């Protein structure tokens, strides 16, 4: 029988993995492209190592805020859902965000135009050092 402690440790390790992916997205953020935008997105990273983040963009900055559950705020215009492994493939350069969307690996609920703004802001940007 698996102890409660082992299950808790597994959940923490899984969250750390998805947090590392979110940290990579944060490093890729291009403030010049986001300069004139104030937007909120929900990133739902699914799979064993998944998690949920509220992405707030404003004044050329972005912040990923961890969430315990999917926000139900109707003012959030765009929800992005992707599996951890697929997000890893995008961040490793093995697939583009557009290809993932067309293949059904990256799902967008809400404003598709706002979702497309994320491509140059997060997915095509150079990683800042």
C-alpha cells in the first residue's frame, strides 16, 4: 500500500516539473510585443505533472499565478489547455505552438485572436538570460 506521504511527495514533484515549464515560458516572454496589451489567460497544463496558472499580462510584464482550480471568472477571455509532454515539445523546439493547435494538442477556449498573441510573446521569443 502506498503511504499518504509518498503520494504527497509525488504530487509535489509533479508540480515542480510543470512549474519548470511555466518558468521557461516566463523567461521567453517578450515585453516589447506585450507593451500595449493588458490581458489575462488561464494556462491549464494537463497530465500527471500538470497544474493551472493565471497568466496576467500588463505594462510589458507578465506574471504566472498558480491556481488550485480553473478560475470561473467570465472576464478571462482565453483558456489554453495543453498536456505537459506537448508543452515540453514546444519549448524544446520539436513542435510549434501553431502545429500543436492544428493537431489538437493545444486547445483554446475563448478568444482565438488573443491566443494568437501569445505565439510571438511566449512561444517564438528568444530565451532571455
